[in-house]
C-alpha cells in the first residue's frame, strides 16, 4: 500500500472487507466504546460511535468512561417506507434507542443512544422489515435521495425505482454485514470480492440524488452524483447527470470549499447504472487517499478538470453524454398540508422540527405517527428537509388521518414559513464533529427571528435558514439563503446569498459571531430587507443585489474571498 | 519472621500445636500480632508451671465469643479480665478458634454473641452454632452456662443468635446459670451488670483458685493497642466527596476520601470503618416542633446535661424507629391505632421499616416532656462502611463507597441519617469521628499466587477496589475475576475507569457484568455465575478464593447459584455442593461480607 495514504485507508485495507474486529468489540463488556479501528469500520455498517459531550468531563470526575452510544443510520432509498415498517421502526426507537427517531436530510432515519449491546438487535429488528443500514455512513455510496413528491404518481414511482436500483447497484458486496449482524454463514477467507469498490472502498463518502424538476428539495447540486429526471408528457425520457457537488469544508482551510455539481450531459434511463458505477470507479481510482479533507469527488474533478472527468466516465460506462436538457428548479423546500395527486389520492406533509420524532407534552409526534401507521394504507416518505409525508391516502381516509394528526398536535398550523423552511443538523451533544449547537439552538433562535420579522412587517417572509454545528454541512448550510455554521461553542459564521432553489452557493458574510451578535446582525439584515427589497425578491437575491455579499461562481477560487 | 519458618526452628511445640498456633494467628494485622506477642510473654512469665500442668487442666470458666463488629469480643475480654481479677481460671476464645469437642468437658461456659444481618450468627460463630443445632450435637448435662446477646433492636431478628444458643444449650441438657440478657446498641451498662451477676453466681459453683491464667486484657494493657475505638473515635477529615454514578442514576453513590494519620489508623483491605454521624438539624427541629418541645430544654444524656436539640443531633437515632419507642409512644399518644400496631409483631415491624421518628410523632400527636421523649429514643449508633482503598496505595487516606439513602413517601423526602450526614451535610475539610473495625473474615489470600473471584453488587464492590489496589502494589501473580452487578451500565458501573485500567494492565483477568435494567428481562450477578459456571468451578478447583460482598438478599441468591453451579459441574447433589462451599468457607476460601 502506498505509504502516502491516511490511517483510515490502512484500517480499511486490514479490515478484511469490513469485518475488522467488530465482533470482539461488541463482546467487550467493560466499555461502551468500540476498538478504534472498529469505530471506523462500523460506519460502513451504518453506525457511528458517539458520546454525550455534555457529560464528558463530569463523567471523568465520576470515574466513568464517556457516555458512549451508537448512532445507526438506515439505508432507505428515496425515504419511502410502509406503515408496517414504520411501526417496527417506531418500536425499536422506543425500546432499543433513546426513545426517538431522527429523520435526516438524506431521507432516512437515525437511531441515537443505542447501547453497544443492543446494536445487533436493532439491525436484526429493521432487517425483519427488509430495511438495512449498509453504507448508512462510511466511504461508500450513501442513502440515495429522491424527490418524494407523490402527486405525479406514475413518474415519481418510476424515478424512485431508479433511485432504488442505483442504491442497490452500488451496495458493497462483502458478506460482512450478514455475517456479523444477521448470523449469516461465514465466508472462508479469500472468497470476498468487491467488483465496484475494491478492498479499500472509496476515499471518502459518496452521495447520490435524483431530482424531479421543478422541485429541488434534494439539493441536487450538493451531491457527488446527481440525476435530474427529464420527462415529456409525464413519461420519463432520461436524466441529466451531474457530478462533483459537496458541502463539506474545514474552517480556516481555504483549499476546502463547498461546491455545486457540474452537468455532464443527458443519458437514457437504461444507462443510469453504468454511469453511476463508472463515476464511483473513477473516484475510487483518482480520489485523494492521502488527505481526507480533499478526498471528495469535487476535488477529484477540480483536479482532473470537468472535461477529462466526463471523458473518463463516459468511456468507462460506454455511453455518450448527450447535451443536457434544459431544466428549471423553483424551490428547495417542502409544501405542507394536504395535496391531491393526479390520481385523486391525498398526501399530507407534516412539519417535523429538526426531523426529531419524539413525544413532547405539547406534541405527541411519535404516538400520533404510530396511530396513523396503524390505519394507513399508503406509504410514508421522509423528505430531504427532514419532514414526513403521509402519502397515498385514499380520499375516504383523509378525515380519519387528519383527526389523528390534529389530536396529537401534528399539524403545523401557526408555524411560520421561516421555521418551516429551516434545517438543523443533530450537532451537540452527540455528534463528535459538532463545534456548536444546532438542533437544540434552532427552536429558540427561530422564536427570536420570527419576532424580528414580525417587527419589521415581514412575518410571512419565505426564506431558507439552515444551521449546522460544524462546517461539514449535513444540513447543507451553504445552499441556504442564510446559513449559520458552528465555529466554536456559541459562535457561528454567517453566510448569505443562496437562492432558495438550491442552485447557488452562499458566501460568508460575518465570522465567529456570538449568539447576541448573530441576532443583532440578523435584525439589521431583516430591517434592511424589509425596507429595500423589490416586490417578490427573496432574501438571498436581495443580499447579492445590494452587495452584502458577492455571488460565488468558482468556489475553489471565490468562496473564501 | 514468617509463621511457616517456625517449623524449621527448634521449638517446643508439636505439629498439632504449631498448626493451631498458625491458624490462630492467620490474617492478624501487625498490631494484633504485637498484641498477641505481649499477651503470650505475659502468660509465660506469670505462669511458669502452666505448661506442665496443662495436659490435665481444664479452665474453670470458658468464655466464648462470636463477634462481627468487635463489640462481643470487647465484652468477652472485659469479662475474662474481671473473672481473672476475682481469681478464676478463665479461658477466652473466639468461637471459631475453640475446639468444639472440648465442650463436653466444660463445666461452665459464658457466651457473648452478637447477631448479624438477617438474624444470622456472626461469621466466627457459625461453626459452633451449626454444630450445636445439628445431629452431632452432644448431650451437655454437666454444663452450666449463661448467654449475653448483642444486637440492634431496630432490626427484626434482635439477638436471635443469642436466643438460639441459649435455647439449644438448654435443650441439650445444660443448666442456665443466669437468664440470658439481650443487649441493645447501648450495651455498656447492662453488659457490665450481667458480667458482675454472672461472676457472682460462678463463685457459688466454682471456687476461685487464684489467678493461674493471665487474663488477656491485663496482658493487653502492657503493650500498645489500637488507640482508637468506638468510644474514643479518631477525628478524620473529609477531603473529597465525589458522586460516582451517572446523571440518570437512581442511586446517588459517593466516593468519599477521608484524611487520616497512618500512625493512628492502620487498616487492611477488607476492613470496615465505623462512622459516627449527626442527624439533620432540620429534621431534629421538625421533630421538636411537631411535639412542641423546646430545643433548649436540658436533659441528661449518659450522666451529662445536654440541650435537647444537641442530643437529638448527636446522641439519639432519629432516622430509625425502634419497637420500644413505638410502644412507648402508643401509650403517650393514647392512640388505639398505634397500640394495635405495637401489639402485633408483624405490623409493628412493617411500621418500623416504613417510618421514621418524624412520621410517628406526626401521625400520632402526643406531648411528652423532654426527658420522657429522650427516654424513649434509641442511642445513636455508628454505621459501618467497607473501606474501598488499600493503605499500601493510599497511606494517609481512607476511601469509602456509599449510597445516599433517600426516598419519598407520605409526601415528604426522607434521608438516611448517616449517609445524609456524610454526603450532604458534612463539608469538605470538615471533621468526623471514625474508628477502624477489623474484618479478619474478609481478607485477601495469604499467598499472592492464589486466584480470587470477587462477586458483588452495588456498593459491595468497595472492598474489591481495595483488594485490587493491594494486589497491584504487591505485584501478586494470582488471577483476578470480578463479577459485578448494578442497575445500568452507563450510570452505575462503579469505578469503571479503574477496572478498565486494571484490565488493560493485565491485572484483571476476567470481568463479568450484570446490569439488571439494561434489557427487558432483569439480569443479576447470579445469572452471570450460572453462565460462567464451568469456568468458575474450574477456578475453585484450582484453588481460587471466592468473595461475596453486598446486600444480604443478593448474597442469598448468589449462594444458591453457587450451589447449583457446583452441583452441575461436579455432578454432586445440591447437598453435596452446599457441603463443598461450606468446606471452602471453613478453609477461609469462601469469605462473605453481607449486610
């Protein structure tokens, strides 16, 4: 192995196709942690080791190790699951995790607070309803996003089918997952083969999304690999392929930056899998394995140049990219409440604050959704905005479902549109990357922002505000009209200039603001916006037009200006 | 000089005598050995003829004691001293050092025995107790005897062991010299009186023959003995009070570090610490105001005048009820309800277990005088805690591991008297009165190569922490196996980081954990014993010592599991397995500290 590769590469190489010493780590009853190598390998199986950072110092004084637990993220292409699956997911969340389900910006759910001794039961539990967590995290293709809008039902179904196929095609082939978690037969040594990934998998995570214009709720351009469905008269013609999007950056390192994907060209549906595989293998062979900060596909493409990259993918896939079809996106948010589809079925989009499905005194989300799942005959769809659609409700059941939703406070009447468009990642106390609060900070911050907007007479304004606890970008903050990215405890960088459609990066406006400064800055901004905006002008557009920030066009060069 | 070297020297003892000497001295601390040395020297110098005469000689009085906390030992010692000063020949033995077959040759035996835990004999009294109650018990028609019991009447089986000895000796044909006395926690005066009475009566039966045996206590007076005890405690200082259970834990368990002078207190892993405490002033105030008494009222406590409020803090139990108090209060309050409860043994115990003094005075109003009220209260008793440090590691510290007893009932919060004092009221750098209670029945094996299995739940892990510190310092090669249980892995794995370090260093060979509430079905240490039965039996067969520490209920379950495991693994009947464990216990290879 190249002596220049980073430690994670070595760990992958010696893991024997993702086995590592996971079984020994699980059997070690004296600690809630995994052996260090296994904490890397476990990600490929869908779970992270975390600890409650609020308690770290205190527990050390108490002669206790950190409060370790595992976060398990499932693979759920396009975020679709059945009511039966939901009931099982709910039960596992209540009995084997911390009593919540966390819907994510990648249209799946996470369990937090799973004890090491229970992780196997969790994986076996979801497996009973045909859900796995392979590649939930780790350096492989992650959960494939797909626009969940069910109103154009046939087209959506067809596109979702492709999302599912891409996800399955790009699954690791190792039997490690089945051996370790599902008590599958052990393969004799040397029999494993990873035709797509090879023994060290990818240099970094790899994200794929499928969008159906005009909705860009998947934030297509933030993904390593993107497919934009092109339909004519409701029939799927093929996809515009995009490559090289990604959010993650490192504070203070100007060689890292968020980047929007480039369009490579148009392909037919039957070429999708070959293109996806070629994209993965090019990244496998050309990605940076020395420095994980520069290992995402976006850097590989900036290194190779888009033309060379396109050529490499096309030749490996054996396709010719046609010119991309014109597309237009209008929104990156969700539409709440009931809508009726072309086939007469009804769909209810519920606002789930920060995606956290939990029972609170004022709102019994978990209980309410469980009751709905008990009678629902359609499906559930997790949106890329961490919300939930109760989809394909026959007209005669709408009233019944509505009344359950109402009884448990699930309907978001009176929730401002600022709040409804908002996103926050998990951050503290469990996320090991977090530098500042996000999910716990969002509700209180939005209370204040709403009051400000009211004061400036723009209470009904529609703008996308996103908060993350670190610059890695789980809640895609660099595509927000106003993004807050954690810098340190109680401190954030403030970004402005997204377009509300997910097609323009924002740019840093202020650095390292304390919470009071965040509020002060936002207050001035909203005041200015209320006074000087043009009719219908969005906040992000306003900040660029008035020169508060300059538009980012070549992030490698101008994101950090 | 090691005991084993005795054999190689020219010595006047035969093998049997040597063995007895060795077994008598095993496990003694250096202070004890010095003490015994002084005693033997005194014995030798004052009784030059004794050796020759011994073969035919039986002491005219044999004093046997069974002691857990050291009180019975102290009373028996004082009894022996007075007997000697009156000119009787007196032999003083801990029951487990006494040759049981000699009993049939005795003419007069005085027994001082305490009762332990759930009405059990103290560890040292168990063999004699079960021998007398078993089929092999001899007729004792020639014997005269008297029994002094020690106990704590706030426990249900007050002085049960003393009662059992008394009744059984009578059944076996022995004649009571004197009615048994059951001494409560304030035993000094009654035990003195009983001692005098017993010796008076002895005189009528056995003529004094001159002081041929030097009483132990007189010899003891000549040499250094432990300077501090229950009645003259050492003043230690609280250095640290650290909670060691996690945020979500039900139990608030503390690691306390006390500062001591190693010249004043010398302890061995396994020892316990007696702690004097003060009641909660708020609680005392509440009790007084409930009864309508003025805290400034003067009362007499142990012959000294004291303010009533001070006495409630320092001299009386306020958190434990007592049958006599309930009975007395029933008549003061003229309450039929309470009288009914007091008259029904079962209901009385239930009431005592579920209430404190404040409830009694609150639920059944009465207006006693200060003296009347104080007269009903039980004298404050020190509490005993297992020491969780080794002095070899922490020369001038004593570590304790204790749970703050607290609960809610009847709409109010309750706290344990001593744990509330130690955890909440005693500030860091403040002083407290303590004394060492040696626990010779809970000791590491003499040889460092011997493996040990440590079974404990909750704060029962305390002495094992001391054991591991000692074994680490000694660089002992014997394997160490911890089987520990508590509620939750995350919150209640006491001293987790230390166990991890021991294991990483290769000192802790096995750890099996039972966290009862981490899964739907409860898992306890006895389940782990079952699961690891084959391994456990193998360790025992290879000579491992087995330790069990924690609550009595857990202890019972564990012992049952051990019997089942031994039976399964050895193919013996459960009776055979029980005998196997019993043999280990007699050999000092199975030691218990249950409370």
